[in-house]
C-alpha cells in the first residue's frame, strides 16, 4: 500500500488521520463499530510502498512507520451541535488567518481537492464544522475527518502539533453529498502532549464515528 500525494498533511508527508486510517483498514478496520488504534512513529511518507503485517507498518528500508492494534474503545466522544451552530463556528476557523499546514488534505484552505473541514470555536471551547461528504467517502475518509477538528482544539494554544496516536471507531459511512457535523474538544493539555476527542454526526443527528487522539507539540509559532 502507499499514501497518495493527495492525502498530505504537512508538506511532503501524509495527513495523520488519513494515513492512520489507511493503515488500520489494511489491518482489518471497517465501518462496523470496531475500534483500532494507530501510533505514528515517523511522518507517513507519500508515494512510497509500505508493508502492513503483524500490526506494524514498515518502509522499504525496514524503518518502522506506524503500529496498529485493535482496542476496546475510541474515547467517549464529543457532544453534538446543530448544523446551524456548526456553520456559525466554522466562520471563525483559526486556520483562515494562520495555518501551519495550509495545504493539509483535511483542513487546509489551500488544498485544491481536500475535505475542507474548517472547525471553529464554540463558546464552551469545543470546535465544530459542517462537512459535505465527498463522492469517494470510505473508512479512511472518516479517520481523516476525525483528525484535524480535534487537533485544532490544541493548535489554538499557539503551538504546532502533529498527530502521534489516534484510536477510531466508525459505525457507518454517511451518504455521499450529505452534510455531517464534526466536533472536537481537548481532553487534556500537559506540556507538549494534547489529548483530544472528536465525533462525526450524520444529518439525522446520530453519531457515526468517534476518535481519541494524542498530539505532540513540535515547535512554537508566532
């Protein structure tokens, strides 16, 4: 398997959520409610043949890229908001003014073919955004959609964070062209480590995916 260049995060490497989802799917994850956890050991390389076997993702030179394990859950989820509340929050998306990775597949305003999930702050500190589901939605797309909205609850602290670990459970795939709501919230921020939760809600209001992720600060910004 390999991560196509379309699914980038920081320039030159894969988006953490998409890449983790691809690794998890290769290890057996699906839209069946089972939770898998992926730990990224290095930034996922783009357009590079990778091998997934025995819970390990390795590069052609044998370097360990990631580890995948089934887990019992993927966090407690984040409470929903209405589509109107999500739309209003998205107008205040911090990445419009200052984005460390503006071409990110999930949340980059300058990605020509990304998911365009622009999560903005709610009054209680959660992040929320509407998400128009693309025609090619699959399990990996759901992992990606869960990634950045949670991460922005840490990114707003004025530091650059990268995804280190994410556990996801996908219950169902939404219909292509429908509009879901994605919400994220910080669970804890201690030192360089931020733990965040995120959830996706279908147009009917049912929660169809949830995640818990650990992000690691790599440098200060500003």
